[in-house]
């Protein structure tokens, strides 16, 4: 008897899924979403179109940072991060260390 490749893959996936469901405790089967926080930073010394790229790259490399949006005209960066991993201080320092001093903006 000849099984086509799609049917074989479906069977294997079904078996693997059954094993996964059977071996993972219910409490672990659904992961809670990680908490995130968003902070706005005032960023100085951005003078050209490539400056926001450098700031975004530096801040984005901080562990726990999920997203960085830099507004060149407003001279700000809006950063979404996991507060259990990153802090506003470490995010600001990443930008400051490459020559673009950053400070969290009080809300």
C-alpha cells in the first residue's frame, strides 16, 4: 500500500500532537502572555536621517526590548519592553553609549 507524503505527514503530526497533549500538564499547556510596558524617551543629538536607525538598533539590542519606534522630528523613541528583563535605565544607556543621550520622559 502506498501512502502519499501529505498523508504520512498528517499521521505523524497527529501522533506527535497526541503525545504532546498527553505529556504536557494542563497548567503548562497555555502560556500566559508576558507583561510588557511602553516608555517614551527623549533622545538628543539626532541630526541626520541615519541617527534614528542607530538609536533604534542600539535600543532594540537590549535584552527584553520588543519594539522601538523613533520619531526623528520629535526627537523621541517609544520602546515596548518586558520590565522583568529590561529597565528604562538600561534602554536609555544603550542609546547614550552610542552618542545619543536618552532620558525617559515623565508622563
